[in-house]
C-alpha cells in the first residue's frame, strides 16, 4: 500500500475515535471537543476521497477461487478506541498525554507496517474487507468490495489495484 493511501485509510478509520473524543471532551474542554469534531470531518472527507479514488487506474479481470470476509474483526478495532473512555478530565494534561502517546505509537506502527486495519466507515457504508485468493495466484490478497455477492468463488471479478499486488477493489 502506498504511504498516501495508507495515511488516508488510517485517518478515515479514526472517525469513530474523533467522534467519541468530541462527545467525551465536550463538558470539560471545548477546545479538545472542537479539534476532535474537526478531526471527524477530516476523516469523513478522507473516506469519501478513498471511495472515489479506488476506481482510478487500470481495471483488470480475475477469477476468484476463495474468499473470507474479515469484517467481523470490527470488534478488535473497538479496543483501540478505549483510551478516550478512560479519560475523565480532558482539562488534565497528565490524563491526555498517555493516550496521545499511545495513538502516536499505534499510528506510527500502522504506517510503517503492511497491516490492514478494519476501517469502520467502510463497514458502515456497506463495504466489506476480505481476504481473497485469485485463480493462478498462491497468495491471499486484501479486497474491498461493495457487496458480499461480488466475492463468490468461481466468479470473474472486475478489479482495481490499490496497492501493488496486495490490496484491490472489486466490483
């Protein structure tokens, strides 16, 4: 995945975190609540840009040999948004700094690795993130699709490459 795509994907996947922080901080720190609300809007804009941008580039056709939906891992994603729930006073920086440090480290690891996190905005909008094996390829690849029926074994799929030989969009 390119650095640019990975950054947009991670920013857009942070939308629930920003919304949670805006709501939690509203009573104690309006500046943090406002910054979090702006972060949520930026996340949504990044998501919309991703959705429009996935069909850019060359279209290819491949036959699916196996597919496994990974959207159920949304619950493991929810663990990463727990730290804001532990902050009871957003005006106390000694409570905010450890959570901010946690997110900085987490995002740095995610940006440097090839780990694909589940983006809850994709799930909310009806997209599915799956691992798919195509005929003639030994590797399983990450695929983003709009409908579950797009990933039936034996089906010929229209695909757009998002990351070279690793992440695809299927229609």
